[in-house]
């Protein structure tokens, strides 16, 4: 049954020579997508045309100039063309300056549409950081680019699925540097962003947040480290005093089990692999990356460009389907267009 309120969701095509174009077509042949939202692809019809042949898709590609002009019916893919790359001069799995620039162009165009409320949310297909650098854009990835575009100073990464959600205090830093850069302020900020997202975008009226310790057994009373006592526990107290309640710090080897079994709505993790290893164990094919703290809704697939299989038509669209559904859910929850 088609929902009465179907928000317009912009899907960026990602790296034109990665699996983004393929998984878009594989996702948008699914009628259930059109029951919850109006998807529009921000990308390149010519590259999508090449992907049609690879995936043996019967979908029709319809170029439109603005979101309100879309057909939004399953069987027709509405596309806003930001680039016009020549498929004969591009090769799957081989990025160039031109494909890198196009890739960034899709992101900025979608972000601007979201800022102007022409779309309710944006969903991003995978990009390649090397291609971004090659084309002259010196960002670590989507998040930093979007933070700059939206003038956001506080943001965090949440990995979300129907069983587990994790939010990261630190992200892409060497493990040896994590203890030195952890601070009470960073942890308070992450708890706050997690609490607000769960309340405003996921519909939890009383969010239950667990905070993982840094050390084995959460320090074991200082035997294995004192970050829990000196940094993490005070941060939890400070966040609670501001109205953003959380529990912990808990031993990392047990807290994710309890969260996956619905005791908690999210786990605040101290570093990248602490949160992503348990998350991907459960949600390897349907995990979603959503950025917290931005004034716009952004979800993303939780995988890379997969250059090794790009152009073969065998990519799994599960994460993109989940990301589109989550973007629609958040848009409805926040009452946007």
C-alpha cells in the first residue's frame, strides 16, 4: 500500500565507475521503495544507461530538471543529470579526474537541494576517497564535505540496522592515537547527537543509550586502564545533567550483545572497529550509515565502491535499499517534505 506521505529522496550516484549505478537500478526495480518515498537519482543518465545493459534492466530512464517534475512510479527512474560522462571513455573500476569531479558534483547538488528543502533527504552511494583527492577535493569522505556544505561543526557517524545501532566517538584514526584524542567533551557531544537522533529521527521517546568502555572489562576498576574513571564516566554524568541520558561505561565484550537483544537503542563506541566489528557481524548486507548533527537527513550504504566487481552486475543492493527506507523513515519522523 502506497503511503499518503511519500517524501522525495535524492539518491546520489556515487562513483560513476563503482557499483553505485548498478545498485541504484537493482534497488529501484523494487516496488516497495515507491510505496514509502519518491526516489530521484542525482547523477548521470548516460552512465545509468550503461549500467542498464549490465544489469539487464528494463527500467526506463527519465531525465528531469527539478524534483517536483518526477514521475515517481516504479518502472521509471527519475534522474537529474549533473554530469554527462561518455560511457565509451570511462571504464568500470578505473577512476579519473572527470569521474571524481562528477562524483563530488552529485553530492553537492543533492546537499543543496536538501538545504533548500527541495528534497526531504539524501541517500549516498559509495565514493572513492582516492578519486576525490585525484579530482582536487581534499576531504576524507562524504561526512566532512557535507559538514562544510551545511556549515555544521558537530557531527557523528551512526551505523544502523534493525537490531543494532552504534555511534562512534572517534572514526578514522590509528588505534594507537585513540586514548590521546578521547576527551570528555567529545564523548558528551556524541551522546548528545545520538540521543537527539534517536528522539527526533527514529521516534524513540525515551532513548536508551549504552556507552562502551575503552579498555578490556571497562578498565576493571583501573587495573586495565583509567579512561573509564577519568573521562568516560564523567562524560556520561555531564550528558545526563544536560538531559541526554546514557548508561555505562560497560565492558565492550558484552554491551553489543545486550543492545542487539533490545536492551539499548544504541551504543556509543569509543573507536571505529570497536563499533563496526559487531555491527557488521550482524548487518553486513543491510547496514546503513547515517550522519548525525547535520541540518539535513543523510543516509548511506555501508560499503565501498567495490571496483573489483563493478560492471559485472552482481553487486548486492541490500544496503542501498535499507538506506533509502531509513531516509524515508527519518523524513516522515521529522515531518519534512
